[in-house]
C-alpha cells in the first residue's frame, strides 16, 4: 500500500504534541486573518508574495495614458509651430514680392527715361506687374 499526502499529514498530526499542535493552529489562524484582511480573496489565490494584478495593470495603463497624452500635446505644439512657420513664410514671400514689384516698376521707369523702352512697352510691363 502506498501513502498519500493525507496519510503523511495524519501521521504527523498523531505524533505531534497537543500543545504544539494548538500553537501551530493559532499561528496559522493569525497569518490567515492578517493576510485576508490585507489582500482579501487574493490572499487565498496568491498568498503574501504577489500583489493584485488589477492595480498593477491599472497603474501601467495610467502611465501609458499619460505618456500618450504627453505625446499628443507635443504633436499639437509641433502643428502650432508649423502653422506659425507657414504664416511667417507667407509674410516673407508677400513682403519680398512687394519689394520686387516696386523694384521692377522703378526699373521700367528708368528704362523709359533712358529711351530703352517706349511708353507702350512700359504700360504693358506695368499692367503685367499689376496683374501679379
């Protein structure tokens, strides 16, 4: 006949002195009460060693959510900076082109004064510049 775990436990309990068995039972009861009050039903599943999985996952998701929110804020800031940059480029282009138009108008006047072009050519160039 082979011995099961229950047979071994039964033999140990029979050979244990009653005072030691009572002390062992009290210690086990105190450990169970402390563990159950700290961890609840998870103490039965995991004991003292492992914390609850739910709070660990919740913390990880909170950290991940905060990281994603931080990245979204950075992307929004980059978009704002790009739109400001686009506005500045348009302002520079407009301002630069305005100076260029003034320069070309002055140049056509000088060319007319020097008799390089006639009034018809100057009018045509001025109309072309006005259309830009």
